[in-house]
C-alpha cells in the first residue's frame, strides 16, 4: 500500500503564507483526487481557523492532547475524536495549548521524534500529509522536520532575507545529519507576489542567484491579492470561493507541479 509523502511547510519568518499555502495546497491536491491530512502544528491555530473551527480552545482533543498522551505513555485518543473532515481532507487541529506542550516536550527522551511516531502509522491512509509550522526554529519545527520527507519553503518577496533563509536551511541540514536522513527540500515557493513591483523583481532575482540549480524554485508563484483574505474570512478554500481566480489557479498549478516532482 502506498504511504503518504509528508511535507512540512516552514519558514521562521511570519507573514510568508505558510497557513494559506497548507490549506489551499491541500484543497488543490484533493481536487486532483488525492487524500490529504493537514496537521496544524502552530500554537496560533490559524490552520484550524481556516477549517472553520472558530473556538479551538473548546475542542475536546487537539494535537496538544495527543502529544501529551504520548509523553505520559497513556493510550492515544481514537482518530475519530480529533480528525476533522472536509471532503477528501482531514485536519488534526491545534490551539494555544501547544505552546505549553512544546515546553513539556523538552524534558522528553527522543523529544524531536514525537510527531514522527504519531504520523508513521497514519501514512497508509493518505497520499499527502502537510504540516503547518509556527514562525520559529524551535522544538515544534524540529519535530515537524524529523517527521517529514521534504520541506516546502514559502518566501514573501517583501520579507526576503538571505540570512533568514540560510538559518532555516542550516537547521534542515542538521536534522538531515542527526535525526532524519531521508529529508529533502521540496522547493522554494514565492508567495504574495506583486509582479509589477521592482521589489518583487529584485527579490526573485536574488532568490534565483542564491539558489537556482541548488534548490528547486517552483515555477508556480502565488500572486498578492485580497481574494486570499476574503476566502479566509469565510473559512473557504480558494477553489470553493473563487475557482477561476489567478491565485486559485496558481495553487492548482503548484499541486500539479508537486505531484509531477514526486513522479520524476
């Protein structure tokens, strides 16, 4: 049986479109007939909110409860207690309690592999597992990288920093060397692109100068548009909200590119 490809969406900078990318890439992959699991691994719980869950603090079971059970060697809750479904997409939700769980993980033996232990038996149920991470390079992000086959890095041209990206790449190299030898870099995704501006053109030029031929730079680029904010406000995917919008088509192109990359 085919096992899911696990992809972490990571950048320690905020405002790069990690959550938007996780949510809409999942829907684009689902549109291609793929079964997807989303893991909200950010204490802010924005991916959970995108899923239409407005009061995540009232959820009886989230990723926090599952990890705490693992830390305490207690039986895990049944999947139906924490998996939330939209069509062909499942979500493991999160809330602010995950920040406390991260602290508790620090004292756990083999703490960097806790998420990997949770996801490994679930891989046969999905084609893709996408992990949305918080904007840091702490233990939660290390856990996500340790569990993953690859990393997709969203880059906002307005926040472009070679130093910031280098820090993330250094962490990935360390994880590959010490924890997860299988991990690769899926690619760099340009997000929130205002193609008319010199700022975008210069940032994209620098990304290509630094990384072309070393790291895949996705041909698909996500345009800057208010449509994303509107869709998020209504807790809808871009495919459901405006299927013909340029940003929707960009995420669909990304899904196809990702699938093709996996086949190559």
